[in-house]
């Protein structure tokens, strides 16, 4: 946060949030497409830090 109380995200934070968004989109698409077990990864992705997100992304083939 800056002196005005505004949240300032660094590039790494933005990259992690972009990756989180992509992974969640893939999970939701998979669940809708007939693979409901994919939704089990939702909370794992939502709660993951940047390093864990990268590990999950590798599991998903990114």
C-alpha cells in the first residue's frame, strides 16, 4: 500500500494473479465440459502463493 492507502501490486503479483485467473478459468471450463473433479482444485488455486501457482500450472501443462 502507498501513503494514500491504495494497494499497489508489483509485476510479480500481477503475474501470479493472471496465472491464478487462467487456472481458475481452466478448472471451470473443465467442470462444465464434463470433468467435475476439476473443481476440486479451485480452493487449492485460490489459496496458492506464487510458487504453488507455478507448480499447479506445470501440472496443467502450462
